[in-house]
């Protein structure tokens, strides 16, 4: 890892700041417009989850390099209530029903790698990476 | 990648043609492209991006505002792209569920299978068709050591998978009844205890149980809230309701069932049904029991199995081939 | 196909007016609305079915469930305004013997 920057999510405007940071990094790395939009949408969703359910947290944007590929990694962490049943929130159709947005399955589909770790009462950490094709 | 380059080429061509002169022909090729892109699972945001890059290429003098607006559109369409991908995955899951239910329906079919017995002097026809894949109706024939034939017909209140699961339980409760206790009232009293004990409080079963004695041709029967069947008296040519009082299975633990007896004469018929038969709806409202009797009369000269098959076909047609409830019809005829 | 459920709660007496069709699609709504009410002690629940145009056996299931729940909480459960067809359904199933469906005259809803 050579580069890392962070946006603290406290209010709704911070979601925009996180998007902006993600888009800048994605552009620098040379992602095309569609992938830029996918990355920023994923960041939006993750930041919004923090804002809505945990109150506050952090979104980190990393540039990552692996075996000649370069990519962008989002790390979203919070110390909120955590997720009781991860399998349930990863189910399609669970969050979209109430207009809650793409939800975590959406984020997973927008990105290439996805990993989630959550402890009820402690908080949640989500990692999502997109590689340049 | 090859598909994509090919697509780009087609898109460029169609768009250039359309921008030159706005023909229906060009729009038609646009529609054909979308058929192909859907097939190749290309999402909406990719189409917009493709559109923008081709527009930049073929009309570089377009104002920047138009290009910026396409970037904006792309962002708006992101959500639709996600929804589209979710739909694809849900469709896949639905397929899986469908085939799982199909297997379950086959299992149920094997579980609940019953053979129509050969009883001297009787001709029997039976049909049972589920409204969805799984059947909440059930009928069952047994023959005891005295050659008496028991016939049970039951309908779970409710449809689909829960009803079907419940029915499998009834089947096993019936199988485990002691051999010598096939008197209709005691069969129902036993099953009532099982259902009351084991089934969800909002789930109930209606059931009719009858026992035919081929030696003296007496049909004894009892009903637990089941839709009354018909009795056809050959001597008078009249159809009568086989009224029998009794509470649904599973409501009260200590329900007693009254047993009725009927002496069956040559040519007489016993017709048993589930409420899917009389509850079936047509354009003119419900099928009246009288209509059903008319259908039976029309087919009365046929074999028992042909009669029930024909009636099912007619009712199915009346409902435009969409059953609202499971359908079961049984006809027992004493040969002349 | 839709259903409207109008609940009037006047001291432990609940009057419910159901309008529309009761079938597999609307029955869950009926159950969810009425079940919590049936769990109050000593409640007197009257359900008016005069504006119910269709009810299948799923609806019957809901009312039996309600009846049992009310009874186990020492309450009283009555159905009023049954059409000929509905009355027949309760007769056939033997439910007319245990559920009060005949008290329209005294104290039913108008």
C-alpha cells in the first residue's frame, strides 16, 4: 500500500466528500467513466450505511497493487450496532424493497472483491476492491 | 470482448444513420441492438458510456454541455444498473426455487399415492388436481381384513406448500390407525386429536371418512366440517346432499363425530368432493351445486373414472384453466 | 382485490367492520390487524361481515384462530352480518355450533 486517505463520516455532506475523494483516486488510477461511477456509487452506499445506521465512522480509499494489476480499495469502518445476521443483509431483495438503495449485495456486484466483518455491539468493517481491467 | 467490439460497430452505424436522417429503419436497428445487449447482460450505464464515446467520435463538434449531461445521466442510471443485476440474480434464484418445489411435489405425489381398490360390485373413479404444484387435498383408500373399503377425503384450509406439508401428516396418522378401528367416527376422533396436537392453531382440516361394506352394501360415514357430497338414488333418479354434521379437525380436542349409515342399492352412486369443486369461480359467480349435478347427469352413462375426468375438464374450462383451489372428486357406483 | 378493516375500540369492546374480499392475499392483513386485539383479557370482539363479498377457507382459518385466541383470554367473540353463503360455510364446517354467528338482532352493528 502506498497511498491512503480518509474521510470521516459524520453528516450527509461527508458522503459527498467521500465520493469526491473516491472519484479523484479512480481517475488518477485510470479507471474509465463507467467504473468511476461504479466506484463512487459503492462509496456512496457504504458511507450512507454508516451515516444512517452507525451515526459515524470512516471511509478509507487506498490505491492497491497486486501482481502487476492496480486497483482501488474502499475500507468502511464504524463502531455502530453491527449486523446481527450478515447472511440476511447479503440477500438480494432485502434492502431494496424500502427504497434503501443498492444495499450490500449491490456494492458487492459493483466491485470485484468484497469482504465484511461485523460484531454486534462492536461495529462493522467492510472492504471492497475494484481492479483496472 | 469480441461481442463488445461488434456491438460498438453496430451501435456506431445505427446511430450515425439515425443522426443523418431520422428514419424508422434506423430506430428499428436500435431496438434490435437492445435485444442483443440484454442477451449479453450489458447494463444501462455501459450503454450510456458507449453512446457518449461514439457521439464524441462521430460528432466531435457537439457542445460540451451535451457530453456533461450524459455523464450525469450515467450516474442516474447507476441505480437502475444495480437493480437490473439484482433482477438477474433473483431470476436465477427463482428458477432454483421452482425446481426445488417441483421435486417436493414429486415426493408428495409418491408419499400420498393411493390405489383405487378392486371391490366386488363397485366401480370407483377419482381425480385430484392441485391448484399450484403441491396438493392440499388428499384422498385415501384402504381395505381391511373383512374386505370393507375405507375412503377418506380431506382438504387443508390453506393452499400450497404449508397445506401439503400438513397433509403428509394426516396420511401418516391414518396409516398408524389400528387395523380394526376403521369406523368413520372413531377415525375422525383419532385424527382430530393428532391435528389438534400437532398443527399450527390457524390451520384446519376438513375431512370426510366413509366405510363401505360389500357384504351388506351399507355405507357408513362421518364428516369433520367437510363439503357435503351427493348421493344418487337410481330408483328415483334423484340427487341428495349427504349432510353430515361435525366440526373441523383441529379446533377442539374432545370433539365427537356422529356416524351416519346408508343402504346402497344397485345403480346408486356416492359422490365425494373437496370445496375446490363447489368453490370454483366462473364469470357468472360460483358454480352452484345444481350445476355440478347437471354435469354428473350428463355423464351418468359413462364409467366412473370417465365421469370424474369429464367433470374436471368442464370445470377447468369454465375457470379458464386457472384453478383457484385444489380440486378432488370421487365417485363410487354400485353396479347394477 | 382489496380489503379495508375499520376498527372501533370502545373500552374493552371492539367493533370491526370488514369490507371487500377475504382470500389468501388479504387474510394476512386481517390476521395482523385483529390478532393483537384478540390477546387482550376479557375483550368483547364483534366482527361485521355484511360488506364482505367473498371469503374462502383461508378467511375461515383466520376467524377460527381469532375465536380460539379470544376464548383463551376469557373474552367473547361474535360474527355478524353473514351472507347466506358465509352462513352455509360456518354450518358445514360445524363452526356455527361453537362460534356465535346469530346475534345480529341484539347489539350487532347497524
